[in-house]
């Protein structure tokens, strides 16, 4: 098998086996609209902590199920309501600090962008502005943009260091440009998520290599 064909086979196996985005897993129907973009911000915040991705996703679902699906409702919720929702999702190690940060972040999004992250995109460099939001940090910025590249295409192809670690594990090139050419543009967030999963889970990487 030619190397290009081999790469394409691995990429499509990744999509088949691990290609659910973290946003989809959290129940977010990602579109370039205020609600889903804010929900992705919350998810990126939770995923950026040193905690399992499954717990972070469950905590995001619990927050959204409790009604905290937009920055106004997040800011209006009490600190204890945020703590309780995080605890329901199993996010207990960082629940108190994260509850405070989520409240502060929601207030910033409301104050600076009228609750609409599309205004942040218009205001300047989202990569820089996202990092100014309490609790996001460089890791959270990468998570947000990995998933958002499907609706903010100016960032595509977006594969951060963790995704590139996954690429190395399954024998794909460690270049965002090369990875971006392996799948259709609409599938870039799915490929990025799949690569992160194989970076985090050696067994998933072995399964992909065996099936490709």
C-alpha cells in the first residue's frame, strides 16, 4: 500500500472508531450561534483540567441539564448550584474552584460580548481573547478551537500538540497541514477529536492501527 493510501486508511479508521467530537458527546449541536458556542466554551473549560474527558463531558451535560446553557443563566445561577451540577457529573476534585471560574467567565462573556462569542471573533484574535477568560488557559483555547474549526474555518486545520501526539501514535504525519488533507473539511473536528483520544488511550491507538 502506498504511503498516501496508508495515511488515508488510518484517517478514515480514526473517524469510524473514535470520530465523535467532544461537543457531540456532551450533547452540543455545534453551530455558529451564541448558545452552542458558549456551551463549547464551558466544555473546553472543563476538559482543560487534569481530569478524565468522560467526567468533564458528564459535568458539562449536568450543567446544561440544570439550565446553565447560556452565559446569562450561568451567571444567574448560585455558586452552590454550579457546584452541585459539577458534582452530579462527577467533577468533584475541582468543583469549588471551577464553579467560581464559570461564574466569572460567564460575567465576562456577558459584559464584553453581550453573551455572544461571535462578537469576540469579530473583535480581534479569538485565540488571544479566549485565553483572557478565567479558567480557559492555553489548553482550553486549543480544545475550543479544535472543535470550533468546523464553524470557524479560518482556524482550520487545527491540530494542537495533543492531537499531534495521537497522530504519531498511529503513524500519521505530525503536521497540521498534512493531516488536514486526509479528510474532508467538515470532518476536521472529528479527526482532531479522534487523534486526541488515541493520544490519551493506548488501547484505542492499537485498535486503530490493527484495523487500518
